[in-house]
C-alpha cells in the first residue's frame, strides 16, 4: 500500500495522467482539400443539392437525427391533454348518470364499467404511443385522433355537470 494522497482517487488499472504528452487531435481539413461551393452535385432535375462524402442526401439523415419535430410534440401534448379531459369527463358524467342508471343496473354492475370507461382514454393513449413506436408519425397521429373520436365522454356531453 502506498502513502500517496492521490492514490485514493485512482482505480486499479488507471494509468497516471502525463502532462508531457499532448492529446492527439485530428487536423482540420485545409481549404485546398474542401470542395468549392459551386461544385455541388447536380441531381437529375438540374438543381444543386449538397451531398455527403458517400453521396447520400443530408435531408433524410437530419430528419432521423432530429427525432420528434416541434409541431408533432405540440400535437402530442394537446391530444394528451384532451385524453386526460376525456377521462375526467367520463368520471364526472358517469357519476352524474349513476342515479338514472341505478333504475336499471345495481351499483355492483355499474361501477366496474364506469371505471373501465374512465381508464379507456389513458389506456388508448398509452397503447397508441407504444404500438406505433418506430413507425411513421402520421400513423401515431391517426391512431390518436381515431381514439379521440371514439372515446368522447357521451354522459358528460349529454348531461353535463348540472344534469337534465
């Protein structure tokens, strides 16, 4: 065991840092090796399009690297809020409808279906989010809009919070 105070901050196998050896960094490309701005590769339509070294378009790679766009992110936030409001609407409308439903159904049969209706909106959102992972954004958007149209809280729409 050594009595070096810096030894407590090292793991076995770490090599001590050498101040005398500078880090090797690649040299920036020189101006002579860079292509001229007028030397863009022309596509079959005749328009100039910047290309990478391998000849691939930059546009497709940028979309993959960016992830979710701003518009899609705002849409997902809004539709997520709508689904949350739908769950609240099913709860409020369902509890307001309970006195009328008790004429036909006992509470033992009514409440499990009420809670299934309340949980349907968040479950649809989660299922659409998970099942469309890795697919095109428009597929997820169609699934979320379709669920929003299907899961409208009809008891709340018909009776509201004041009843009829």
